[in-house]
C-alpha cells in the first residue's frame, strides 16, 4: 500500500488564534512570502508547537541514550503531528491531479506482530541512515525485476504456439512504445496544453484498453492468446472460504513459518519505508508531516488482515509510490539559469506543489475492489498476457529512466562539450569518484539480483539491508563529504526526516515549510491543472538538479538564518 506523502508547513509569523477568531485557510497560513519568517528565529522555535502541539526541543543538544527505547514514542508523535491535517487531507483532494493519479495507480497495480513490535520500538529511526545510495540501488533492482517478469510472461506464451508467442511479443513492445510516446508528447510543445496533459495523464490506461481490443482485428482474432485468469466474482482464486482456518494449523508449522516471517518483515520494513522516502523525495515540495512509525503499525495491521483472508500482502511499492506522487504534481515554467548567452530565454518545467490528500489512494483501492465484480472480471479476462508484459516493461523503463544510477551513467556517457555547467555532477573535481560510486551501486544491485535467481532467493532482503551500513560507515572513508553531498544527497528533506530524528551525518537547519515552497505562485486554474506556462517540460535529468538545488538551499540557510538549528550529529563517520 503506497504511502501517501504527509508534509505541511505553518507560518512562524502567524500569531496564535484567540477564542472566537476564525481560523484562516491553510493556504493563507503558508509562510513563504512572509519577510518575518525569513528573519524571526524566536518565532521559529515555536513553529512545531503551532503545527502539532508537540514541543520540538530543536535547540536542545541532548540526545537520548541509544539503548533506552521509549515505547510508542514515535507513533504518538506521528499521530499528534499529522492529526491537525487529517481534514485537509480530504479537503485538498478537490483537485484535478487526483483523477489521473487514481486512474494511473488503479491500472499499475503473520508477520503482524513483528510489524507492531518494530513500530512500538521506534525502529523507523533507522531511516536516518538511508540515503539515495540504498534507495537508488533498490529501485534499480526493482526496475529490472519488472523487466524480468515481463520477459517471463512472454516466454510462457510458447506453450500455446509460435504464432501466439510472436504476437504477444509484438503487442508487448507496442504497449511499451505507445505508453512511452504518450509521456514524450506530454513533455513536448506539441498540441494545446490540455491535449498533451490528457495524453500524458491517461496514455497508459488507454494504451491497455486499446491493445486489449487490437488483438481481435483481422486475422489476429484467430490466434489463441493466453489472457489473464479470473475467478468468480468476489471469490478467492482457489476453492476455499475467504477466512483462513488458522486454528487448524499445527504448532510445528507456526515455528517453521517464523524465519520466513522475519525475512518478510525485513523486506516490508525496507520496501515500505524506502518507497515512502522516495515518494517524499527532495524533488517534491511537500508540506505535510511524515509519519513513518504509524505507517509501519498500519502496515502490520493490513498484513495481518491479508494473512487471515489469504490474499496478497499490501505494502509500499517501487516505483508505483513515487509515480503516484509525481502524478499529483502541479508544475509551472521558470527561466533556466544562466539567463545569458545560449541559455537566455530557455525555460524548464518545475514542480510548483503537490496535491497532498488521501482520496486518490482510497479511490484506486475501491476501484480495485470493484474490479472483483462479475462484469469487470469478464473485461479483465479479455486482456492478453502480452499486454500485461508490456505494462511490466512500461513500469520498468519508467523506473530506470528516473533512477539515480541511470542518470549518473548517462552523465558519464555524454559528450563533455555538451554537458551543462549547471549539472551538479560537473562540480565534482575527481571524475573517477563518479565511476567508483556508480560501480559500487551496480555491485550492490548485481549481488541482490543474483541471489534472487538462486534457491536462496528468500534471503535477498538481507542483502538489501546491508546497503545501509555500507553507505553510512564505509563510503565516507573513500569519498569526501562534498562528493557524497552531490553523489548521495539525503533522499528526503530534513522536515520529512524530522519524524525519525533527521538525516545521519547532516548538520542542517530544518525549514518547516518544506523545500521549494518559497517560490510558489499564486494559484489559478492553469496551475491547478498542472498546465502553467509554456516551454520545455519535466525531464528525468532535471530531477538530480532539483535535488542538488534543494541541498544548496539547505546549506545556504545556515548562513542566512532562514530557520532554527535542529540538531548536531556528533557521530558523523
């Protein structure tokens, strides 16, 4: 179950409301255009209390002993931080971006006790050590798993015959090219804005619908294609009752299942939290607080329910979760820097804000439930498996396109004379450092992917988890702090990571308004539809620039006093 982003600011300059005073709208309380927000340090110290009523204690330099586990502390703070914005999570859903996000996610997509123990003991504080190194490596792995699954679906089509196999391969490639072309059109100056936005938002679902009917044209209808298997409406895929009779399970079977439950819990802890981190990455100007501890508790609950019903476990997804956030982004155009010479007059599309709400995830879940009805199951049964393979290819290619490893390899393969001076990687003095860093990421990916192809595949979460200490304790010995700041900036902003104690080894100030909000435009209809301005569009290569710009903003805020100092990590490796 993809974690929706929850971040929100509150104006440091806004005085406390007195009794009988009408509370202004949340948009009017944003501090981005307030000059006093940029200079008033004293009011910043009470900012967290104004948001959630929880003292931030950000000026304190004391740290709790690591062996003292305060049970339920993380969950309690998460609830108190996010509760004031629960109503806005539903109210803010009145935005056009929710519709394509819901449609996209609908088409893309015993351990309970262990999850609850992890939530109660504040295990998510370990996310402070998770950076882009771990996230990009895991995302790269997941992207190849999608590609592999697509190939596996196609190889099974030979059981039906050569004609069916080759037609399925053709359909899968056409689905990939068509869906990718829709994204290219959405990021181009072709057609009117509302036309290309429609193509970008609904291109993938319409591609699936089109090629489901395409195989019935002409002589293709005579080819016996394998389609998606279905069962009776609202009935399990096997001939059994909905509720699993766990009381009939032997004690020995329970003990045998414990090691597998541990591995599953490790996988879910990493997968869910990493997908949540990426979905709340620094490239997204989010404004509502995160709640990692509470999310793990809810994940344990849904995992337990899924186990009792005998259905697939819901958990965070890569790349669906960041795709979901990306589909909720409202963009605008801004002048590209530098504005002199050949770059003068060139514009790039940047994210203005994200529609943060709960409706799109709930809606796609309800749509999935509705798909279990008889009439829709008949339609699902018509979808050829070649179309499913094509969808796997689309997900894999999209995940690879925006992955940090891919972007670094593309940079290394570029003509040096055509590399922009504003590219963050150009600021690294030792160019071999980029090669070494990418090589380490590929080694981590290769080891993880290799073990999944063996009989020991169930243990691959251990390899994924080992990426965290490798980055935290080994990489700083071979790379300078400046190099790691560019190659491996924190996945999420300090405001997001405040829920888990901040980013490891980072001595930064926490802007409680989230990053990117200070440049926000006054909203109008075009902005709300994600259609602000003309010019070039969002490019995966620009995402690394956005992350680097956010890092520079955090570094600059130290000298300008934009916000209060949160903490100083004395255990930097």
